[in-house]
């Protein structure tokens, strides 16, 4: 296909980013993008290392006169979140992302864009191929499976990297330098159920919640966006109490680190209650649209007739599930007392999935403090435990404790001020960055994270602000020029 972004600057960064968009790279299926990076290194006569998990390091020697500078690690992840609108035909395993320009932003067509973290990769590769950029020894680290488990970072081998300064290129607000991040953990609940034959005196409906913004369960959790699972469950809970509906199927959300945008359920309604049921659902629709009119103006709730299902789940499990989903917390649990406007602790009711013999509920918790992370994870687990579900926690990942005396922070702040004549913001982020894990693997690693402006990450509304990419590029190069000597 022709170049859509080829006229944008810096040209090589955008050209490489558009090439990356053509390569499918779902989490855990990064073989093709890994092959692209390795071939890129061969083409430019660069040394590579790859560990057993698939993480890649591409090494580039210092430019002339900079041989005595300390080695710098530039780091991004090579997988992307694969989310699409329900009416879009797209196979993330085979189809390319289709970027387009829209009023100062680069977006995809009905899918996530993959700027998280494709644009970081593009900057690394543009530096690796350049013959004119000043820098000391560089190690470009490309990690796998960041989005669904931070697997690459967890599996980093301790001799893979030599550098002890790391620039993480995976932040999403230009002008902000991140020196800390939240730790996280996943909590799952499983409800076994008994299949029962639907009564012949029931009529069947599908209730569908859509049009929500969704977004990143860390960055966007404080924006009061609707959670499709919670909204759908409010309708089901009221209808169960009023009309003895039976639940046949429920499905909502996909990823542990995305606020769910869509959810649906198939229910059986006693024939004697049909009119009252339809009226109640219509009233609830209007109430919810009014409630979310500011933060979710495109919220859509539809009720349509459905074919008779093969089964409904037993009443006890249904009641336990709906009560647990209602009681399960979602959203901000605490704000940081130390850093203004930083979320300290949160939880995300991420997905509800039916399997042949169980219903799986997935949630994720984040906090700046390990103790608070465990506390809210236990709070979520206790809700489902009381409802009779089997619960388990994932392994979790550590946070990254800010170091205000960091040398690379000092260098990056000065570089930003020199380039753009204003002070950058220095912040921590309520999201999981690989820095926490890398810092644990490599004690003494001096780290900072920055990037261009990306909005709507982890949703089909993901968009990359064009004017912030040159600033991201210039800042990276300026920092490389000012790395101290060994």
C-alpha cells in the first residue's frame, strides 16, 4: 500500500511506524515483528542478542568521539493491544493496521492503532539505522508480551543488558517525564454452573451495551468512564428481582488492562412479564443515558428479541453472579497523598466470559503501594468468595519507586528545557511500566520514561498526536548527546 504518513516529520520515524503497522503483532504472537527487527539489524550490520522468551537487544557502537560515554538502553515493547469495534471486520492475526490522519492525529480505522508502543519502536529503529546521530554505545531492548502479562520483562535474563541507564519509550503524554509507576495484580473468579432447559413459557431477549469510550485501566481509570459490565449488570440485577428472568449467556470486555466498552447478555423472560420487562429496560436505558450523558455521550443500550437458547444457568449461580458483579468495586479506590492528581489505588472489573461449564470474571488491581495493592485485590476476591466462586490472584508485578535524585532525570529535564524553553512535568504514572520489573532485575538501573501524546490507548479510539512526535524524537536525541562519561 502507499504511504499514508510519508509526508510527516521526522520522516524516517513515521515511515518505520507505518511499516510496523503492516505487521500483525498481538501479544504472545510477536514472531513476525521480531523477525522484522532481526532482519532490520542484519540489513544495517548490527549485532543482536535474543533470549529464550523472545526479547531482542540490538547493539550499536558509539559514534566517533563518543566512545567514552556510558551505555544507554532504549526500551519499548513489540506487542500491541488488539481491540476493535464490534461492527468492524478485522483479524489481528493476519490483517494490517490501517492508519489515517484525522485533524492533527493519527488513528486507525475501527481498531487500536498500536502507537502503544509502535512509535517507541520506530524511534529506536530510526536511531539504529542513522549514520548522523550523536550517541555513545546504545542497546535497544525490544520486549515481548508487555500488554497481557509483562512476560518479556519478567523473563529478562540478567546478562542480556550491559547498560545501567534506561530510557523507556512507552509513556503517553508529551512534556511529562515519568519516574515511577504503579504495581499491579490480576484477580480472577470462576463460577461453575448447571445447565437447565429453558421453559417454553419464556420469551428471549438480547441486551447489548455499547458506545462506551473504554480506555486504559490505569491511565483512564479516574475519568469516570462507564464500565460496560457494570452497566449491563445493573439492568440484569433489577430485572432478576422484578421478573424472575433467567440468564442464558453473558459476555463483556476482553483485556485485563482495558476498561470494558461493550457487553451483552441473553435472557429468558416469563411471558406474563413481557410488557413490564420491556418498560423497565426502557426506563433503565433512559436513566443510564442521563447518568452518563457527560462522560459517555455515545452510550447505547439495545434490547432485541433473540432465538431460544440451548440452556439457561441455574438460579443459584445466576443470583450469586449478579450480586457479586454488583458488589465488585470498580474505579479509583484512593488518590495519592504525595503527588497531586495521581491515582494511588484502583481496580478494574475487566471481563466476564462464559465457558462451556463455568463463568470467568477477570479483574485487575493497581497501586503505588504493595500493601494497598494486596488489600484491594483481597477485597475483590472476598466479594466473589462470598458468592461461592473460586478465586485466584496472578503473580502480579512490582511498582517503580520514584528517585528524585536520578542523574538521568536531571539530564532529561535540562534537555527538555534547552530544547523547548519550558520545564517538563515530573510525575509517576498509575499504570504498569516495565521499568519496575527491569529495575528489580538490574539493581542500580537509572531509569526514566517519556513519549509523545497518545490518547485512548487500549481502545479503537487510540490516537497519536502528530505534533508531539518531533518533540519526542528531538528529546531522545538530545538526551543521548548528553549522557555522562564512564
